[in-house]
């Protein structure tokens, strides 16, 4: 189905940057070096500078970024990692695949982990807190880090959706011990395929991550430990690197579109907000409404590609059966996943497209009998 207002328009974006992207591809193809070359090294340096961290390590996906980071701490099997259940499944998958056990706590009104729920979930087995900057809105990192330091825990940011997001003037990526980003095509800065990045200020962790993403190899002849092949290749590195100078402009376009949606929809839905010191990047624009499924059908039937991120909490997924522990009631999480709806938002969305969305939402609530 072709939508009048698609959820994203990647082809339009690629066409606008065709010369820049093809030049990056040509440079790599003609170099004869396609893995662990100069493009990856340059991108890692530039991305670390962008995030305000000392180091960055490119990986094959955001999931791989999480997994190699968790594995790098060498925790014993059964170690507990505190996180949330309203993220994409990759957050929990990485914890489980690293040999640890996810412990879910409830979220706040911002959709992110509620710091007030963390301490009661901490046990002798807890080693880390993994907050998710959901939708590109930074979690309450000051409180989270303070709790972690008091209990001698590691903080790993799941910043998959939050490239460029800021808290108190500092970009996410350097607010904890490490941060993991996704470069999936739907992210604000993206590859043309999958990709990911880890950022950190810890040199020892950085050195270990370089091995973790490359078989555990010190050189061609010596393997320090068995690990994954999850490197970010040269072609993707070059294309993402070419777009890095554009990301702040794209983010500002997203922010302006989000603010306009807020004006159009505030009378009909709970629209996203920014807390004190927050600068959100709106990787997804998520409203909360009653009768969410009916509204989604109405929008899609009338040409608007509305999606849900994510309709099933991770602890309710079949894969999670017997693997997770809830650190308290998840009442706000349950309410959240039943009411959220992601509307189309991307840098090139037009005023007329946003007006179409606004008219359909207002018309739905004006004409539908909910009795």
C-alpha cells in the first residue's frame, strides 16, 4: 500500500544526498580496503567527538553494540541487569545473550526508566543499570548514575534512538560508563543497512571492545578469547561519516515538525514533552491516546502510515518466558504500551502532510461514538 503520508521517506532523503553518498561509496570501492580501514577509523574519531567522548567503536548493528559491551565486563552467568520492558526486544536480547538476566522496573511519565523504582530491584546479583533513551528523549541520567555509584553498578546507555539528544547541555553517549547506538535506516543518523556504535571514556573498555567486535583477535595470529565478528564495514562507515555533518540539521527539522504536531494534536492526545534540561531528537513521534487501535486503523485506511513502538512489553514476549524478573509492578508500562501511537515524522515531511494527520486525528475523535 502506498501512503499519502508515509512513516518515513528514505528514498527522498537518499536522492537529496545522492552525490555525497555515491562519492563516499566510490572512495571505498576504489580503495581496495573494505574492512577495518581508514573510513571506520575516521568515523569512530568523528563520532566520539560529536558525542563528547574519548572513544567510539563501530559495530555491525545496535544489538551487536549492546552485546559486545555487556560481554566486555566479564560478569558471571546469572548477573542481573536492570532495564525496562517497553523497549525494542534487542535491549533484552543483548542482556540474555551475554549470559545475564534482565530485571524489569517500571517507567515514568516520560516513558523512560523511573529512577524511583531502581533501588528496590537491586540485589547482590545486580551489576548494571541499562536505561533506554526511548523515542530520542534522554532518561534521567543524573539520578540513575547517582544510584549506580552508590551501589557500585555500571551504567550502559541504550542510546539506539537518541543520537544527538542532550541532557543539561551534554549529549547522550558520555553520561554513563558506555553507550550503545544504532545506525539502522530509520535512525536519525543511519547507514544503508545495519550498523552500530559504542561510545565510552574508559580506555580499558575501549581496548576490549576492539577485540570483542573482531573475533577476540589481537592480530592475525593470536586470539585472546573467542568472540563475534560484528565489525562496521568500510562502505557503511563512509556513508554514515558523510552524513554526520548533516545530522544536527535533520534533528532540528524533526524537532520543528514535532512541535507543530504538538500544536495540531494537543486537544486530542497526550503529546510528547521535554523536561527541564532535555533536548529530544524525536526519532519517533509518539502520542498517547485512548482507542489507539481504532485510531491507527482510521489513519492507515486514510493514507497515513501510523505504527506502534512497541505494542507488547518485552516481559510478555514468548522468548522472555522464564528468563526475566520484574523488580516491582509494571503498571505504568502496561498502560503505556496500550496507548502509544507513532506518527510519521522525518526531516522532509511537509506542512500539508502534517495537516492531513491533524485533520484525521481531530475528525476521528469528533465523529466516533465511544459509548
